[in-house]
C-alpha cells in the first residue's frame, strides 16, 4: 500500500512514535480524513510494576488491549470499505516479557498481539491487511530515564511505512528488533498462526 493520497488515522499522535508516524504519513502525501485507508493504533502506556497490584495490570489492559480493540471496532467499517490496513504498534515484549521492569505492560502487549493475529484472520477475506509492529527500545517519553540504546521515532516511522508498503505482517522496525524478523517468519509460532487461521468452526 502506498501512503500517497491515502487517509491515515494515528492514535496517540501527540508525541513519540505517534507524532513521527503522523509526520511521515503527511510527508508521503497522506490526506486529511474523509474516508479511512489506514488505522494506526499507537496509543499506549508503560508503567513499572511487579504484578503485585491488580489495578496496574487492569490499567495496562484497559489502554493497550481494550483501547486498541475499541478504536479498531469503531473504525473497522471505514477501513473495510477502503480495503485498507490496520497497524497495531506493539513491542518485542509481546513475544517475551521484561518481568523485573514492566511485566504488566508485557502482558498487555502480548494480549494485544494475539488480538492482532485473530483480527488478521477474521478480516483477511474482506481485503483488510493487519500488521503488528514489534519495536525494541525507541527514544520516546515512555523510555525516558532508561540508559539503553534506542532508535529514533523518525527512523521507526520510516521503517514501519516501508514494511507496510512491502506487505510485512510482523514489522521489526529498529536495530534491536530487526534481527528477529527472519527468525520469526520461519518460526513454529508463525507456522502455527497460519495453520490455526484456517480452522473453521464446526457447524452442528
């Protein structure tokens, strides 16, 4: 999908990856909303915790899982009409948690990844493509104070749109996550996803 002359909705676009995605979409010639060609679910939270407080886990799930679900359901008819794309900004912690730093975040992103995979199968027949973005550390407010190598939001936004253009289902858009891309595409987990997406309900 080329972004030029498409309409793109980005949630959580006031800073970080969301702001960079918006700027990159506009730079590629995206139009302001009349219809909707691409929904980018970017809004999210990450709070340090130790899984001791259920309220913290519930807050992460409310934003990172149920927020993504609600926005997707609201705009899915418009994206379906345009035979467009849904892009969910997740994390490498969807695949493996950081249990001593952000376990509740990791749980919520793993759930959102499963939501993304299920949605992908459910809407594929309607011509809608669903992408999961699985970045490593990005230099945003969310990682401020972490003394680790981080990719710039601008480079991540560029890589995301390039990968969407290339039809990549899972997108690993930065130096920390990119080495996982080839391993993931040939993994047992990806093979199982494809296999289970073909399992139809049994009619009685």
